[in-house]
């Protein structure tokens, strides 16, 4: 069985972060492992508290995983401080980890700020250059590129700048009223649009976490980058089309939409 490691924060309502990553990796048939960067008190309406893990304990988690069950791919999500970012970068370089997908989580779906200003600089300098793929949404791409994004041409310019500056492939996610469900992949000096299905579902909590975890899972299974992304986008569409409706705010996706109901009943 292929393996994947998620390095991210915990979401107490289970729709994003570590919980979403593990659900996604498991439904992709990949063995999921985790290193937790922070505990969050949050639900579908917002984040009410964040308790960061000390860098020394994150290092212990990473050592435990990397010296025993080595991951075929790594997804990195919420990392909110310089110390944590440097710890992750050091371990990934030391153990020469490959297939690293970074979802540069800066602002939650509900609008809460999840990363400090100095951590953004550390992310740019230490961690992003290690990635095989970076998956920013529009606001995150604006922060990383320094470009205000209002049009599809702005997306291309911003993604190109990020890709060139850090030497990584960039999947600039649509949405935020710009090109909707279509995402822009920019790599090695060229770009292409990856079409997506527009699904009218207000429950999108954890969509970014889920997409990056699905891509990492597909990379772990040996798919090339474009195929890994296309399969991940198809999975997101299915999870949204399932129309799960939980919570009082922007609810979670149905990560288990593809699990056969009869098989599940037989196992219980």
C-alpha cells in the first residue's frame, strides 16, 4: 500500500485540516499518517481558538514517521509560525522527501487569519522551494505574488511569478468570482487551464485541504502531476455533488461519497 503524510492543523469539527486529509487519503486507498502543527477550536461558522504545537514536538512527530513508515507523498497545510516552518523544512530536506504538495493555508473559509506575517516570509524562503506543487487560492496567490488578482490574466501573471520565483509548479485555484471552478496550472514556464464542474453547493468547508490531499494521494500512487490534479478535481466534484448539509455555516464535504453503501452496511 502507498503511504502519505499530512502535516497540518487539527479541525475539531472534522471538515478541514488533518481530519479532512486523513479521510481523503483513506478513500483514495492510501495509508494516511499525520504530524499535527496546531489544535484549533473551530466549526462551520469560524475559528475560536488556535493552540500551536511546540516546534520540538512537531519535530518528534516527524522523526517518528520518517524513520519508520516513509511517505510516498506529503501534504502540508496550516503552518502558522516560523519555528514550525523551519522544523518541517529541515526534516523534509534531511530525509529527502519527495512529492510534496503545499496548500499555503493563510485564511480559513470563514475568513479567519491562520498564519502570522513573519511566517509568510519563512514559508516563502524555507518551505515553498521544496514543493512539487503549490495550491494557493486567489487571496493566497495575491500574498505570494504581490499582485492583485481581478481577472484570469491576473491569475496567469501571478501564478507565473510564483512559479518562476520559487521553482515550483503552481495550481492557482479558481473561485472567488474569478473563473469559478476552473484552475490554472503553471509549470516550467507554461500554463494550462484545468476545467472543473460548477456545483451550486454553499458547503465548501475544507475544500482546499481536501483537494491538496487528493493530489498528494494520487502522486503517492504514481500518477503524473496533471493526472493527479484532474483525478483530485473529479473527487472534489463528487464530494460536493453529494450535497452533505451539516452545521450552521459553510459545512463540510462528504469525503466518503464514493464508499459503497452496501459494503459499509455489511461491515457494521
